[in-house]
C-alpha cells in the first residue's frame, strides 16, 4: 500500500505482472493441457480456453489468484490514503471491514436473524481487510501482552474454525441421512 514511496504505479504493475500474472498464466495453461490430455476437460474452441482461465477452470487451487489480481487493481486507487497521518482513519476502516466480513455474518449465522444484503459498506467485500491489517500491523509496536493476545486469538480462531467445520459437517450429515 505504500509502494508510491518506492516506485511508480507502472513499476508496481510490471512487478506484479512478472511475479504473479505470468506464472499464473503459465501454470494454469500447463494444468489445462494436462486436464485435456487426461480427459478431465474438453476444449472445443478459443471460448472454452478463455472460459477456463477466467472461471478458475484450469486448476481450482488457484482460486486465490483472482482475489489477488483484484486487490492489485485496487491498491493504486486507495494507496494515497495509507500514510502515517491517517492511521486512525485506517484503523476505523479496518474495524468497519471486520464488522461486515466477520462479525455480522457470524451474528446472522448463529442467531438466525436475517440482515439485508443491502446493509453493506463499500470496499468491504473480499479479502482486502487482510491487506489493510498487514499494513496496520507493520506500523504498530505491540507490547508483550498484546503479542500474547494476538497469539491466543489466533489459536482460539483455529480451534473455533476446526470445531465449527466439524459442527457444520455433522449437521450436514444429519440433514442428508
């Protein structure tokens, strides 16, 4: 987010093109050829090739590239906001993202109380919050107790994710039995 201090937007995109987009195209192409040769995909024309690349049809473990490319496109637009003098606004922005992407969905899931899909905040979709969180954490000096709290939160989150997945699988099995 602070790339402007080091180089131009053209250099920013050139670096991302070389480091992520070209390898993505290369390896997706290799996977697509492998799938066609092994009968896992059928290509009848250029449209099918384009569709495979644009819809994550080459290799489904490459799902994160699509999100990453969207984030790369957004960074030049919002990077001027990410300066030390704006850290309070950026913290607020991150808390808004956290509310709409983590807290509100958990609330609706566990309470069963619906919330309109129109109740959203622009720029909170996807995983952009992780980019902002990384920027904030890189510029924050944490005390010992804060580091411990971060570690405990991570462990608690991992346990919650494990048991939540187990609960969802068990509940799904009950409905299909």
